[in-house]
C-alpha cells in the first residue's frame, strides 16, 4: 500500500529532552572561539599516513587569496599569514591561518576557501599530528564538502585526544543533521551545550529544534544565541539571518526585516544575511531592494541561490530573456563546482524541478540521495519524482520530508501538489492551505501555483493576498 503524503511520525522523544536551559558558533562557525586549547598526550595512530602528497609551505601560502571575507576577517587572516611566514614550523600558527580561511568562507560562502583551509590544517598536522585544533579543522572542511563519514572520523580523532572538546561534538552533530539522524544530532548538540554554552551551541540547537517542528522554542534559543554574541560580528549576523528565516517561514515578514537590520549594518557583505534580506524583500514586494541584496551576494562570489533568485525576479517581471541569462549561470556554476570534492547537486535538481526543465537530469542528480532521511533533501527528491510523473516514489519521499512537521511552506506546497496527483483532494487542500497559512508569500513563482491548485480543488486562498506580520519572538 502506498503511504499517504500526509503521514507523519511524531518528533523523537529525544528532541523534547534537549536541555534548553543549558547554554550551542553558528552551524557554519565551528571553529574560532569554540576551539579548546586542551591537549592530551596519547597519539592518534595513522593520521600522518593518511595524507596525500602535499604542497610546500611556500606553495600553500602563495595560493591563499590576499583578502577574503569581511574587513575584520581579512585583517585577522593577514596577521595570521604574516606570523606563519615568520615561523612556518609552528603548527598552531598554521591552525590560525586555517581558521581565518574558514571564517572567510563563512563570510562569503565561496567554496574555494575549503581547499586553502584544508591545506593549512594539513600542514599543521604534518608538523604536529596531535593538534586537536587542526583535526577539528579537517573535520570542518570535510563536513562542508558533504563527506560526512570523513568529517566524523576527524572529529572522533580529536575527541580521542581531548574528550571534552565542544567543537568536535558540534561537528558530529552537524553531520548527523545533514544525514537526517536528528536523534543523534540532539545527543551531540546537548553534549556541546553542556561543555560550552554559547552562541555556537545555542544556534545549533535552535536550528535543530526548528527542523523538528518546535518553531517557538527554536526562535527563543536563536535569540538567546544572538544576545550572547560572538567575538566575530559576522557570526552573530549569521544567527540573525537564521532567525529572520524562521520568521520568514511563518510569514512574519516585518519582524524578519527588523531582525535583519542590525546584521545588515554590522555585516553588510555577509552572504547569508544578504540572501535572507533578499528573500524577505521579495516577499514584501520590494523587488528593487531584493535585487540589490542578491547582486551584492554575487560581488562576494558566484552563488546558486542568488542567481536563481535574480532569474525568478526577472521572470516575475515578464523579462524572460533576462531570466534565462541568470538561469544559464546557475547551470554553469554547478558545472564549475563539479570538480569540488563532495559538492552536492541537489540544489540544481531542485532548480530544474521548480522551473520544469531537464526532468531526467534532475532525477539523476536527486537519486544520489534517494535514501536520505534529511527532511529538505527528501522534499527535493519528492518534488523531482513528482515532476517526472512518478507519484508513488514522490509520495514515499514526501512522507519522510513531513515526518518532523518542519514549519516550511514550500514542503507543504509540494506535499499538496503530490497529494492532488494521487487523487487525495482532502490531503491536497490541507497541505496547500497550510503552505499559504505559514507564509502566503513563500515564493514569487510557486505561490501563484499553490493558490491556483487550491482553487481548482475547491478551496480558497484569500490569505495569500497580503503578507502576515505576526509571529514576533516571544
């Protein structure tokens, strides 16, 4: 019997045991202040033997971009580079270079920084195979490349040397989140919060709570992370971007804009802040403001989300030729990133499905994650199956996407369209209404389709006309 796309499982019991009173750097900020200086004396066997042939120190330093990220990040990186050039045999200085490059990635979302950071951490481990901070760095790099098995291996090696390393538990939790093992993620994030209650651990916990359906507690904890702050302004700004998107997903557009205002001042070039500000501006019908934010993202580095958003804005204005120019860049960017180890093509698969193009290629890309338990990956997989006419597999994947009741309007929109294709009109109406109730402006291109589908099913979508403004952090 084919499961209904409306079927859900309750949140795991472990989710409710997350001790929020214990106090989680942002998901992308697993380094820096979270790194613990403590060292253990026992060696970790086999680390040096795992290294491939590496460039010389001068080659590593010569390849690193002169500037990267915010002015604050660029200054810190420049200082670290100067010190390591003066003393290249010091492993700790190489870790500082790696951390600076990691921060440059967080500022810009430019994947080139993974390679440079990895080279710096690898040089640190060549000099000191017991460098816990360098092991954490390797875990962060491999996790960012979606090589989660390797990421967990490096994090566990760090824990073998330092059993109380909070950053290692955070990275293990990050891998579990990406793999959709939310029970395990709650365990690791709780360990991180118990060891180091701060912006980093609280923001992680907030994101996981939101994914598993507890939006109110998630907003509260993310607000707590923001108030705790970070030595790096960009990381606090990142948390504001995540809180703004939580508010966006429940249609609280004015509140989301207010949350972003300080971030746009403190970190005006931060990619995640600009993307969030652009999405909020689109939903508020401020297309000019949105375009400005998305173009600013591209000044940092090529970016899939910004290119798609700019194309969609042009399409919404009826400028099809201009839209296609951006869409062509989306495909070209993915081709350039193919050479990056661990690069995920799910974003391109979703782009194809959203824009009704290349269904077979979208399926090929999405099925690389056909067994995923990650709710957003499962949602993309379901949507791609639906666009390929495979309603049975779409229904099964959507069941996985819905199981935690993640408050995301787009997931419910997809679920509604899939339910309608199975002939389950009641479920289709339920999900489409829920999508429009959560955020009646969730997508400049997809919202009209949701409204039309609901009307064809005999429902009404009056609340899709104006954005909601309720939902402030409580």
